[in-house]
C-alpha cells in the first residue's frame, strides 16, 4: 500500500486495491476500445431493464466466454466462467473444477466456494446523448485472472454478487419470464472534462470479494472484501489520468479480511473503514514507473491518517511518511 514492491508481501489492503485496478478497472478501460455495432443483432437488448420505471436505456449484454472474444487476446488467460468441470468452457484455465485445490478456513466463511461458481455478466449502456453513449458499464458474476508472483502465475478469483455489493440491477435473461436482482459493480467514464483527462466514477455501494491464496502461513485461501461508496456531487469515487499522472480518490471505502501468521501468532482479522488517495505515475504498479518517479498518498483508515510519498530509486522504492511522522523505509 505504501510502495510495497514484493507481490509476496502484500497485505489485504494492497490486494483489494490491486484486484480493483488489475481486473475491474482494467476491463472498464479496455471495453471502450470495442466496436459494438457488429454486435447489434446478437447482443443488443432494446430495453436493458424490462421492469424499470427510471431506466429506459438499451444495452449490450455479454456473458461468459463471449467476454473473452469481446476483449481480445490480452484476456486469453482470463476465465469468465467459473464452473465445477461439468460444462465445456472454451476459455477454461483448469481441466475439471475451476476451484480445484482451493480451501477455505471454515464453513462460516462467506462467500463460500459455491458462491464463486457462475458466469460474468458485462452490460454496456446506450444513451440518448451521444457523448454519454456506451460510457456506462456494469459487471456482475465471477471470474478469474492471472496474478503474477515470484513462483509464477496464480489465479485470483473475483466475485461480484448480492452478498458483496449493495449496488443492484434487475435483469431478465433472454427467454426468461422472471427477472433476477443481482449485485453488480458499475463504472461510468465521464466523456468530457474541463482538463481533457480520462475520468472514471464508480457507482455508490459497488463492491467485490477477491479470493487470495498467496499467504504461505496457512493452507487455506483468505477472502478479501472491498466496498466502494460514492456520493454524487459531494464525494465521488474516481480514477483520473492526465498527462501520465494517475489519481485514485476513494473517499469512502470498507476493506476487510485476514492475514494469518504463526511465528508471532495472530489472525490479523481487520476491517478498515476510511478513504484512499494515490497520485503519481503507474500508481497501482509503481515498481514499473520510471526511476525518480514520485507516488503521493494520503489514506485515513480507522481514524488514523497515513500520508507521505514513495520514490522509485535505482536501488528500490523508498517511502517517507509525513503522518505518522518520522517513519521511513
């Protein structure tokens, strides 16, 4: 979180931010390079939410393997259908059960493993205003993507459903007679800003769970929950890119999880409530930034302010805090 470069030393706050950036935010950015006109006959729904009294927009709906095809070769190692091995999934990354060799600590851990089985749904919305057209996307369901570690690639699982997200949409699948309410995560790209920046806003109540299996202190995987709030016109949750400088401003977040240790025994069960702010080049992969790059941060977590900056030097990343003071590593 404060310039940590070693993927084996990430905590669950780092993992939550990393998963948000490397999966959900990445999809939100890449989807805008797609020409949707070729899918008008196959994936377009005239009214996305049949029963809605406030939303008359049409949308393009993609699910499962269709998302791999839509996003192209960069997503060949992503799996948008998490199944138990009984279905023939074209882009499956595992022979048989996608969750094979994954264990949770106990039966009271939620979401449980069965919750992760399913497909990803991706909705891209039309708008009467051409500038807003196809700028609003919604993601729901379960998928996995490759997470690089020293020992090689590891699958990181993402789940967005009713348990993980307070933002909900009501959908009726093609051929279905009943609608279904699903938890989702929504990101809107502002098409025109005063400074001509790329500007993304996350819908209030959006949240996800990511299943982390990197902690070698324990045999089980540890779920991390990340919820993002956003107050329209007051405290929006935003990601901005201007002149190669990125700014992530999440004024209201909740992050929870565990990082069990044995040598100095602790469960490390934590819930952090507060705000996240990062500014600089390659803020979510700072190790890849140019030498002498500066990453500024100011986070308020459980009432404590963590502020300062990290510098990417030829010998490694050096972080200095202005609050709490006199801390450097």
